[in-house]
């Protein structure tokens, strides 16, 4: 994280116009999503730090993979609004 994260965040502005054009969203929407993602990551890091001490690694890994799979499948489902 110390070597790669800064480069990724600094270089995001180079790719942002292409990302928002491909997704058909505004820059504000993209920045809002990134900000919310960062806030969730901060809170998640605080929570997961406490959970790691109490829950076996295999169980924690399995649960996090399952949640990730469900989230990705949820993106692919044809939701009707």
C-alpha cells in the first residue's frame, strides 16, 4: 500500500474522463462513489481489525469471499426500478 496506493490515487485523474465516458455517468457521480468507497473502507478496516482477532482465518476468508460474490452477482442481475 505504501508504494502503490499513492500512484493509483494520483493517476486516477488520467483515467477518470475515460471511465465516466464509458459508464455514462458524471464526474461528480464517480467522485461520490469513490468517496463513499473510501469511507466504507476506513470503517471496514476498523471493524475487520477487531474481528480478525476473534474469528478463525478460514471462516473469515470464506465469509468475505461469499459476500463479494453476492455483491458481484447483484451487479449483474437485471434489477427493475
